[in-house]
C-alpha cells in the first residue's frame, strides 16, 4: 500500500489499524478496510472521502479526465452544486460537439471544492491496473493536488512494481506491504468450497487436491 504521509493524525491511525489486522487480510480487502474506516469517520466528522477502483477491463473509460471528474463528482455530492460547476457545464454545452471539461479545468474545480472542506481523503485502489500511459499524468495530478491542498491525504494500493512510479511523485510516501499467509488462503478457499452450489460434484479427494494445488501455486508465486 502506498500513501502520501501528511502531518494529519487520522492517516496514521488508519495505518495502525491496517497493521494490527495485517495477518488476516489480503490486499483487496485491506484496501476495503481502510476505505470503510475513512467513510465511518466521514459520517461522524466533516471529512470527505472520494475514490475509485482502477480496472484493467475499463482502461478506455478510465482516462485522466474521467478519473478526476469522478473524484470531483463524489465531492460535489456533499452539498448543492456550486455555481462554478454549473457555469463550466453550460459553457461546455455551447462549445462544438458539447465538449466536456479538459483535465486542467477539472483540476481547477477539484481544488476549489477541496478548499471548501476541512479534510479530504482520495483513495485509488489497484493503481497498477491503470494504463501505463495514463499513470504518470495521474500521479502528477495527484501530487499537484497534495502540493496545493494541504487538507488532502492520498491513499493508493497496487502491486509492488508500481512503487518506483509512485515514489517519483511522492517522495515521502509510506509503503505498507500486505500479503496473505497460507492459513488465510486456506480459510478463504475452504469458505468458497463450502459455498459451492453443486457440492455433490466434488468428493473429498478432489476437495483436498484443490486446496493443495492452490496453496502450492501461490507459494511458488
């Protein structure tokens, strides 16, 4: 897990919760734990949480403009639509082909919205599934937001190979490696086998083979 560590205490409290539960978590539900914890805080305090899950199958849709626009949309939902957003929308409608806002325009509007809030957490899960050609501009945009908006904290998750990319833009990023133990994997596979909708199709030997082979393959990885 990769995050830009700021001076805020909340983000360190989240870190400790993740570390305490590290032994029972896989990467996917670890990010859910953090996001759920932030959303719980947002319900009690004046904290805004915005984020999305990068998906390899949606790469064409998940452009930089769409990602920044999605974050802006989530933050705007907290109240009435600001006048500057309505003006940008109407302006875009009048232009040739109803052109949507450019990234620079969306970034400006996002920063204005963030400035009106006391604390903002931006969470991007599975950053490694973002197209490599988009990733540098996305990280540069996030770094620019952090630089100009001190109330923002960034939470990113992704496979280890993107660590270098992130640290080029976030030199103070805190990295928390999380990996499941063999016991965690066994418990998960057994749970899924117990939920099989056709249990009669599997005997004890086949069940044992499935558990053994999955654990061996993951161990090799």
